[in-house]
């Protein structure tokens, strides 16, 4: 009896009524999620405040009780916001912790808060509120990085750089064009987070444990209070579904892959072999042993952290794939991957947004590398303009390239006899017109690398940035 009373003083579990014996401490620790889900507190409080309004409307609590609960929730919120909230070992998760503290503050009426509600629809609600906010925040962070890339691109609207396929020099392009490619990827990423937010914009509360609340709760009222566009239309689905999380992680994984590809290019371009960028000191690290080293650790970590984000997507889908309907405790494991992926992606975006504008592009090296055999396609195109079918002109220029490589001659320096041997259409005057500048200029299709077209794209992105 004494020990029983002591156990109660320690903390009564909300579900203790059905149990004779206490939970084993090992199990308590194993099932506890408050260390992870405590960050849901602002959403949990908001959800509870809206739920209290539905309880009042349904006359399940009086106006006076409702006001007391709302004031109590505000007090708990203040404690949490100020970091003054004291979590107990017996607080299983953030939902229980808040309700426990509320009841300490307002007395037995606190026990009415959970009327018509289950932690199953409560956690589904909290997660959707969190996802909505996180989608908006990541959309904004992606937008900031887009602006940073746009700024760098604007500074380099005439800088030439080799474009690569298979990591072999392919054709000259403008550095701005290369950088704007990433802006396009980020634009799609933003679209994915907006889509995710729009689909997640559905209120699960009212689903109860799984069958629907047993009281006439005005779900539309709750949805309005919390700014949800729609009500979940099936209570079983509402508590079992984590699609919004999976979509979020898919969007995060794709975005992280984009950042990782950029990071990889920074690593490559910062190497002595490429020598296209100089890392700002503030964003590089040295070696503890080799005094000459300046390492691109920031870019490498962005690339590496991407693995975590991809892992998060696989983790959540794997958690979901074998679950029977409706709620299962497995679902508690959705939060670590979601939170980690969101934090990681945000961190990567923030550091790249700061670093990329500080990169020094070694434009003289880029320009020098963007010349030479990269103009072979342009020579083939010149032959096409003289009526030679492209397949034939490709073959002719292929032969000239072979000659250049064997003799160490530049395309532009080929002499009349060699040219004549390969094609009656070719003269030294014609090959001398080949320059990287003319090469990019002739690519003025929509989306091409011609300076005029890239300027048009820069103007479009600048307009987007102002919106
Ligand atoms: N902490 C739990 C979670 O994150 C809350 C729901 C618990 N529900 C339950 N039936 N045990 O999923």
C-alpha cells in the first residue's frame, strides 16, 4: 500500500487504471519519446486550445471550465517557451507531459481536456501542424539559396566555363547558365514542398483512437481555428496515415540530392586539378598534419549529410510498409527521421547560402579551359550550314580532331591543306571564326547558353526573387 502510494506520488500514468503493476523502468525508458517529440509542443498546445473550443461548443465542458483550461494551457506554454517546464521521468511523450502539467495547474478539470480525443489523432494533428510549418520554412530557405545563386550568376553573366558530360569537357557555356541550372532544381524543390503542404492541409482531429470521436465535436470549427483547408474524411486513415511525412521526406531527399551534386562540384572545382574556385578561408578547413591543405569540408559535409536525409525517407517508408490499420506504436518512430531530415536540410541550405556567394571563381582558368576541342560541335555546325548532312560533318570533324590530337595542333590553327583533305568546304578563315564566345552566342534557343538568353533568364529569376 505504501509503495503503491509512493508510485502514485511519483506520477500517475494517464492509462494506469487498467494496470495492477507498474511499468518496468526499462520499458518506461524504451517507450518514452518525449526527448524527441518535445519539440512538437507549440503545435500540441495550439491543437489543445482548439479542441477545448470544440468541447465548449459541444457542451462537454462549461464556458468557465473552457476558459480555465485555455488559461492553464497558456501557462504551460509559457513554461515551455521559457525553458522552465520540468519534464518528469514518467512523462511518456509531449502530449502526456503537457496534460500532466495542465492538471497540476488547473486541478481535476484538466482531466476533461482529453474528452473525445486520443493521442492517436492528437499526434497525427501535431505532426501535420509541424509539417505545414516546416514546408513553409524550407520553401523560404530554398528561396534564400535561390536568391544567393542568382546573385552569383548575375556577377558571372559573361564568364565562360567548360560544360561537361561524362565529366569530359563538352561545350563552352556561361558560368551563369551553369549556376542557374541549380536554381531550376531548387524551384522544383519548392514546388514539391508546397504540394506537400497543400496535401497535408487536412485536420485529423476528431478521428479519436480510430473510429471517430464519440461526441458531436464540431471538426469544422477546429479546422478553422487551426487554419486547415479540409477535414480528414476517414478516421481510420486519419490516425494510420503518414503520407504527408513520406512526401515531405521524398521532397527533402530530392532537394538534398541537388545540394549534394552542387557540393560535389564545389569539391571538384576547388581541387588543384580543376582550379576553378578558391574557397573562402571562413568556409574551409586545414589539415592537422599537412600545412598546405585547404579542404572543402563544408561541401563534403553537405554531400555526406545527404545520406542521412535519404536514409530518413527509407526509414519512414520501411516503418510504414508492414503496418496493419490503424495506429501502431511503430508510428512513434516517424519523428526522428522527420526531424533529423528537416534540420539537416535546413542546415545544409543555410551554410550553402552563406558560402556560395563567398566562393572566388577563378575565371581566367575557367575561360582557358572552355576553349579548344570543345568547339568541335561548332565546326560540325558550320559544315551543316554549308549543306553537309550532320552525320557526315560529325565524321569529318572527328577526323580533324584525331589529326589535332596526333599532331598537337589546335582546331583553329589547322592549315589549308589538312582542311581541304577532310572537306572541300573548310578553309583556315572558317576555322579561325571558331571561338568560345561565338559558340555560346549561337545557342540562343529558349533555355540555351547564349548571353542574351541567359540575360533573359536572369531577368526572369530577378522578377521571381522580388515576388
Ligand atoms: N508518442 C506516441 C506517438 O508518437 C503518441 C501516440 C501514442 N498512442 C498510443 N496509442 N500509445 O505515436
